[in-house]
C-alpha cells in the first residue's frame, strides 16, 4: 500500500506543469479581473471576497484578517511543518495609460506593481495544492496581504497571521518587469532595502528679499544641507558593504519672489541594504545639526518607517533556488537582483526563515518592460505560469 501511495505522489509531482497549463485561461482571467478592478490599501473589499470564495470552493479553511486580508490554511493528511506563501493585494493611486481590454475601470487607480498577478498565481497554486492534500505532511498557509505599499504586513502580524499554525518558512515572490520573462531573480542575504521616510523643517527668520542681512534665510540652509548630506553616501561609509541612498524628494519654502520665508520643509527617504540604518540616521542628523548651527537656524526632524531590511535566509533560499532550477533551468537564474526599493515582506522575514524572489515578467515585444509604478506598467502573462509552478513545487518539496 505504501509503495502505491509513493508512486502516486511522484506521478502527481511530475505532472504539475501539465496541470497548471490546464488552468492557463482561468489564471489569466483572474489576473485581468483583478487588474480591471484595482483597490487601494485596506480598500481591497472586492478582491478579498473573490479570494475568500475561491479558497472555500477549494476546501481550504479561510479567515479574514487585517480588515481586508485573507488567510487560507490547507491542512495535510499528516502532521508536519507549515509553509507560508504570500501574495499582496493592493493597487496604486495612478491613472492607467495602457490601451488594453482589461484596463482599470477606476479613475486614478491602477495595478501598476504586479499585485494582480500575485493574487492570481497564489489562487491557482492553492487550487492545485488542495488536490494534493492527502499527500501533504504538514500545512500550507496562503496569505493574501492588503496594503503592501504602506506596510500592511505589520498589521497582519499584529493580528496573529504567524500563529495557529506558526509557519516554519515563508515564501514571497514579485513579478519583475526589469527581468526577462523566463528568468528568476534570487539571492541569499539582503535583497531589498530598509527605508525610512523623513520630514525636515528648517526654521529661520523671514524678511525682505532686498535686505537678506536682516533675516536668517532657511532656503540657503536647506540647499547647504542637501549638498552636505551627499557626502554621507560617498565619503562617510563603505559603499560596498553599506549600500545607502538618501533622497530628497520634496522641498517647499516661500510664496513670493521678494520675501525670504520663515521656514522651509523637506521630505525624502533613507534606504539601506545593510543593518546599520541607525548609524546612517545619526550621520544624517549630525549634518543637519551642524549646518543649522553654522547658518543660525533651528530644525525639526521626524521619521516614519517604510520597510525593514528584507534579507533572505540561506537555507530557505536554497530550497526555492533548487525548485527554480527545475522550472526554468540553472542558466535562467539571475543573482544580481539586489535593489534599493523596499518591500514589507521584510516583516515576515524578520520573524520566520524566508525567501523572497523575483519572477521575470519583462518582454520588450509585448511592451511589458515599463518599470513598476509607471502608468503603462504591465506584465507578460506567460510569467504567471512560472510563478504558479514555483509556488506549488516549493510547498510540495518542503512538505514531502
């Protein structure tokens, strides 16, 4: 009897690709429906309901969490470890410029980061894995996370997504337009940067533009700070071992050509692909403090955490990499994929051994090579099949 079961499992695993092909149109239809009906963070009510209904039909236990989030738990035939597979759900406040049949029907809302594809891939993977239930030794947790663009993972964790059952590993993936379709980007260690958003107000003394000596000009001070801060990245740290990007994205001060304003406000971000963020913040404020003392201004500085450092666990990364070799071959693995962008899957990786990887979805001929958050962003839907197969094989390989 045991030999018969073992043979059945082997056959099922060998036929995964053919089974996924059977659901190709359903996979595309799901993705296009999500794309046409984008919803912003914590507003994913329609998407959430579709996901819940789909998982229930697959015989998967479902729970709502974090307002619009969904968690499905597939319990195997035997007790064992738990693997968490995660997809994000939210869209962006962008007006879509693509001329496609499934263009967003909502003005100023668009799936411009691939999350529509992430949901579709994980749903099809859940359906296929639910058919393998009696051959699974452990549990699979399907996590559909809201509000990735503004750290929704932390809210899910606060509400217990990592409990009952507690995952032993967590896997996340991102469709990536700067990697060619058919390739997988994967590397162990730090792979996506931590980010802190800052708000800086420089306070001077307003006055007449024709008598600047009677004022304390915050605009001059702000421009000096912007220049001085650049030396942190090029002169104060090792750019190889401590990759850091400090960006000023906004500067607002004054309202009339002949008036020196009282204040100037600057906004920006600090991104680190290493664990020394506090050190960088200390250097950043020191530059501000010293420049303000020199220019006789004062300042107010505040931060908001964007994302923590996303670092891949070596053992879990090997698991996914071995699966990726089966799916796309070794020659189609890309290791040079570390980026200074943030990703709140870092909340999961900080608590559970994890791997986050990139699924190539860029195709120049199909015009899917626009970068993320662009109003003409789109994905090569051939990449969806690859993502489903890696989801399924990773879960089965871990729980075999």
